[in-house]
């Protein structure tokens, strides 16, 4: 689902089926669920960065991001409740140890691409939603998500110096593949007009422009 702002999905996250409620309620409940799932993703990133001897500023930024996601979860839960929806439970398979490249692969797809796109969508919602509460919520979320995307690229730059050329090529290919997947989701998915109007979700055409702009930037 790309009509709510995309977040950092941790490895092992079990997908959920949307609950019974109106379109707006379902969208905010799904967004809350994804925000909640991003909390352990950042906690794990912080722990792994420490294990790999990363600079303290990156570790602290990952911890701060986890705290941001806790705040985003309660903001989205509140909007979901207003529309009669409840956040589904977050179910994640236990994390298994992985090497630096494994950590970087998740960071490349979920951070460098998905959180960057999430920041663009959140910014769009902040500017275009008819609902004032949504505009306010997304203004502050967009700022945080932009910082999360910047952190992903900072982690990528730090790790690149420690990885062999083949691993760096894997990361580049993973980013390209995630962008292609994002574009095909956006192409296949026209968000309902109510979500475009009230929640400021980009229409299919606008979402394609955002993805195209991001593709050019990352090329
Ligand atoms: Fe978030
Ligand atoms: Fe985030």
C-alpha cells in the first residue's frame, strides 16, 4: 500500500489485512501500524551500528528516530480512532544475527528509498490535505521522515567504506529494485478521491511525479 506514507519495515514484519472501517480510518490505522513497526527497526539499527563500531552520532540519530516513530504512531492512532479504526497488532519474527551487508541492504531499501519517499508523501499531505488536523500532523512527521532518510544515506556512506565493491553493487541494485517496485505500485494504484481530498494523499499522477523526481535525484 503506497497511499499512506511509507516507513521503515523491519525484516520479519508480518503483513496484516485492513480492518473494517471507512477508507480514512483504514489508511490511518495502516499508517499507525507501519509507524509502530518502524520503532524496532530503528532500535535494531542503533544496536547494530554500535556492534559495527559506527560513530556515536549515527547511533544516537537511530535512537532518536525510534523515539520519533513512537510519536508518529500515537499521532496516527489518534487520527485512526477519530475515523472509527484501530491499529492492527504489529507482529515481527524474532531478529536473527546478520552481517554489515545485511544491515545495509535493509537500510538501502527501507531507509534510502522508502523513508525518502515517505518524507515526500508526508510533505505533500502536509500541504494539500483538506483536514487541518492531518496537515498539522503531517507537517511534523514530514520533517522527521526527511531526517530519517538523511540518516539512511549517512549510514550508507559510512558503511560503503567498509564493504567490498560487490557488496556496494548489491546495495545499488537493491535501491534500484526498490524504486522500480515503488513505481509499479504507484502505477497500479489510484488512491480513492476521499483520501486525496481529505488526507492529501497524492493522486496517481502526482505520486508518479514524486517517484520520477526521486528516481532522477538518486540516478
Ligand atoms: Fe514515521
Ligand atoms: Fe521514519
